[in-house]
């Protein structure tokens, strides 16, 4: 075909018209012959103009094509010799020659933006691309109906066949716009805008591209809205990837009213109502969330899963298909229907489809190196960045096969295999069904182990790079970065611990500060201890082992196991000193300062703290100086020197501000609030404590909130501010209830109240003269604080307990207990406390 004329019309106008009608219906010659009950040779000869149409045959063909009304009359008239191509444009009124658009769920924004895009003068061709079953056709129909009034010359559509030629495509377009030849389209449109919907471009992309290129010159007012698994590839074509529907987040409340607000859940429930009349049971809401997340919001997947609701409840569907969603299969609908529409404007026969088939169809469109890259990317568990993709695609030398990964990602997005959400670096994600399919192919190719090893290496490198930022001004950003890839970190660690323990140790050694901040100190310590004890890591890099030793000690200190990891911390310090690693030595000494405090080695703790301060001062390490001053503050409080404690905290505040260490500055404020309370400055304690709580909340660190609230609540109680103390008490109890539910085990142990809450209750009872209640509460506070990090809390509770105990023998017993605690903790009581005892 040349660009200056339409397709060959054969011996009559009817041959082209029949071919156009067949293609518009999405039928092959054999399928049309079968529907009409005529021989395939009859259809073939008619389309080639080799035989004269017989009336009976034409009526059978018209019925098989689903022609009715004026369209049937025109068809039969053309068979009798009345050519459609000679009809005046007014003989076919302009209108919408498309099926009605079904109700779409969650596509309002797409429809609105696509309508605006089609109105733009520079958007002659807009292609909706994506996986089979993502809802391209349904969306295109809705958009076409929305913009119909802006296209007075008509809105029509065709379906591309896998045997379509450029002539076939042009003949079908001519037919749906009521002319016999494509060359007559310009006269038919008469310079007015018209819209053509082209469905299933991927069936014959080259034919469509040639036909659309010819149309651009022959009918410039005709706009095209195409759907397919990939773009047409025309100059100026605007590509619109159709993303799956939004799914509920993993942490959404299991409340049906909240969940149904997410389009994926709403579509699933709409399809479920077609096969099940009973409403969801409360225990099915969690399964609903799990299902739509596992199905990735893909409308085809949602519909196939919902169809199982005729037999299974949602928990059973999730249990049966949650780990093998690719096996979901069912009949594809024979006409457009809501967001699950997968048919073209003309009716197609229903076929059985599976999710595996849908993904495989797009996978086959990739070149060999693109398929290999997709298999590698399937190792990612959640969202990832361009940089991580580049690392994952690189070989051991750092070379990326195929060059720039940006082009690959763009290609995967264009095919609907990759989704993009948000604007941060971690915005790329493979649908679960795509990832599962690519993983299957990787396993079949014998490369799954190699891919997972590479995945572990990539995330070990990320953890190593990020670890230094977890102690500094970039702390919040670094934590957020690791939060974004948490599932990948755990997956990489679980695999490499067995397959590549050296990589696993390197990965785990970079995570302790993140684990500690996120309350994962127990599992984190277990991982590190397992890897350090693994004989296969005995020859690992000594510095990596030393950092792992520091990490295991840091995590153990969080749950009272610090003394057990003293040898690991000491060994780490020795290794860092041998290597001349100042950063490691400072970290190891800071850890030893904390560990010796928890085991009663207060002189050793102070020695390490002062060594850190001296080393950091000589090296100009401002943050380490601030950390050392903060650690040494406790020793001043222990010795009863509150003035020295204030000086150190002032230094911490100054140094932390200087190096942008906002979290350390907030913790120093929390400590300053406690010093002010111990010094009897209750208003200052409340004001500084509240500022500390606000700062910690802004930094995403709510873990210290309860302790600071305890300082504020006790300050209110000691100042006689009963209502204010009660309000803080309610806050503390709410936090305790959320973190530590009152289980039968905790009730049996009597650990229902926190030390902070018991102390506030005790002081309030003491101030109102209720010595009996005060005694009970102070005893509870001392018991609650016992075994904690700071014996100073126990000592203070016992001071108050002595003051509230009137029975001589009981009082002597408490005094003995207090004496023992002070000796063990090296604690010097404050003048106010000694006065309270003697008073």
C-alpha cells in the first residue's frame, strides 16, 4: 500500500465491506463461516471478489455478524449492488457507534484526564497500554462516551485481528464510519473532529501502525484512542499506562467501611455480589484485604477470585489461592462490563482465561535480554528505586547488561508489567502476578539461586551504606529508606543466612540501629548471634565481625541482656584498635559504657565514657562528643551532682545542634527535664519534657514518650497539681495498654502498671495523706522498675516507700533494700531525698 490511496477494493465494493465487518467483529474467516453455517471457501471467495453474493448466504452472514436495522439493510444493499461508498455522508447520521460503557470503579481521575488529553490539539493518538485484564477496553469506552459531544463527525471503533493487514484495518475503519473506501473518509468527516477507538493493537501492531500513518495524512481530524499491551509506536503518540486499581495498605484497619473505600476492594465486592447474596462476615474483612493486595488490584484477577465466592468464603479463597494466584482461571466476559471489560466494541465469544496466560502474553512481547532483566527484578519484594534496579541488573564487575536501565524500566511500564506510584525514589513495583510469573520462569531457567544471591548482595551493600547515617543528622531519612525496603531486607537475610552467610553477616551488621529504633531488638539480636556463631563466618572480614559484635551488644542492652554480650563488645573494641578504626573504637567504647552500667561496673562505664570524650575531642568528632557527654550525664546524676549533669546536658544540646543531630538533642532535653524534676524545678521539668516529646514525635521516635511522660507526671504530682497529673497518668496508661495488653500472664505476675504510672499514683496518695495506698503504689513502682536499665528509678521509689512506711520492721526492711540498691548502683541520694527519709 502506498500512502496516497486507500486499500484495493477488489472486483466490487462488497468484498471490502464484508472484510471490514468481519474484522470489526473480531472474527477470522473460519470463525465467521462457522457462525454463519457456510463454507470457509465461500467467505474467502466473497472477500476476494471472486463470486457473486447470494441472498440466502448474505442473510446468514448478516446474522452471524450481528447486524441489525440500518446496518443490516446497508449490508444487504451492498450485496445487491447498492454500494455504501457512494452514499452521501448524511445517509449515516453521526453518533456513537460503540457499546455502552459499563460503570467503572476507581477510574474517575483517569477518565477526566484522558478526556482532557484527547481535547489537546497535539494529542491525535492516545494509547492505553497495560496487562491483559487491567481494564483498558472498559476505560477506553468510558472515555469515548465522555468526549462524544466534542467529536460531531462521529465516534466508532474497530477490533484488530491477529491476521489483519493495513488494508483490512483501513477497510474496517471505513465501514464503521459508513463509507466504502478509506479514501472517502475525508469527505465523510468534512473537516469535523471524529474519534476512532482501536482495540487490541498488539494483535497486528505493524498493520495498525501503517494504517494510522496513512490516516494521519488522509483524515487529519480523526483522533485515535487505542488499547493494547504495548503502544503503536507512532510519532507524537501519547502513551497512557493503565495501572491496576488502588489496594488498601497493609496496616489498614480491618473495618469493611474503611476497606470498601479502596477501588480494588470495591470492585471485588461488586463482583462477589453477583455470585453470593450473603454479606461479608466480620472475620472475612481481613481476608478481603489480603486478597486484593495479593491480586495487586488487577481487575481480571479480582473478578476471577470473586467468582470463587460461589463456593468458598473469603478466608478459604485466600488460603487456597493466596500463594498461587497465577492459577486462577475462568471465562472471560463476552462483552464490556465495568472495570473488568476485556472485549472490543464488537461482541467476542467467551474464552477461558488464566492470570498466567494474561501475564505470559505480555512477557512474550519482551526481547530476550528484557525477559532476563524482568526475571532479575522479580527478586524485589516490594517497591524499589532506579539505583537498586541498576545494582540488581549489574554483574559482578558492576556492568549493567543492556546499558541504561532507565530505558528498560520505561519499556516495562509501557507494557504494563511495572507500576509506578508516588514521587519518592522507591516508587517502582512489579505486580504480584508479574513477579510470581517471572520467578517461575527464573526457576525454570535454573537461575533463581543466582538471582537471590545477587539480591542479598545488593541489600547488604545498601545496609552498609546506610548504617553510618543512622547515627547523625540524616537519621530520619535513613530510617525511612530502610523502612521502604524492609521486606527485601528480611528476605535477603533469610536466604543468604543459609546460602551465603558472609553476605548475611555483612547485611545484618548494618541494621542494629534500625532494628533497635523499630523495636526489633530481639529478632535482630537472634540473627546476629546466629551468624556470629556460624562456623562458616569465622573467616569473614574481621571488621564486619566487629561491627556485628557491637550490634549484638546494642540490641541485647535493649531487653536486659547486655551483660551476656560483654565479651562480644570487648572483642570488637580490640579488633577496631588493631585496625586503627577510630569510628569503630568510639562505637565499641560507647557500647561498653552502656553495658557496664547495666552490670554494675560503673567505674568501668565511666572510664569508657571519658575515653570516648577524649578520643572524639582530639579527632573533632562532634557527634561522638555529644554522645559521650550524654552518657556521662548519668554518672553525674548517680553521684548526686545535678549541677554537673546540667552542664553536660547543655554541652550535649550545643554539640548536637552543631552537627544537626536532632534526635540526640531531643533525648538530651528529656534528660534535662528529669534533672529539673530531681532538683525540684517542677514547672521547668514539665515545659522541657513537653518540648522533648514534641521533638521525638516529629522525628518518628515515640519509644521514649512514656518515660518522658513519667517525668512530667511525677513533676505535676510533686507540685500538687492533681488534675494535670491525672491527665498524664491517663496518657501513660493508654500507651501501656497499646504496647502491653493485660494478658493473663501479666496479670498473674502483677505487672499491670508501669513504673511511671505507679510512681504518679503513689505520690498523689502520699500528698493527700493516704499512707497505706502510697505504700502499696511505691512498692509496685519499685518492683516495676527492678531489672530495668536504671537503678536510680528503683532507689527513688524506695526513698518514697521509706517515707510512707510507718511500721518499724517494715521500714527497716525497706531501708535495707534501699541501701543494697544504692550500693549496687553506686548511687548517692540527693539532699531532698535524704530529707524525705529523715522527715
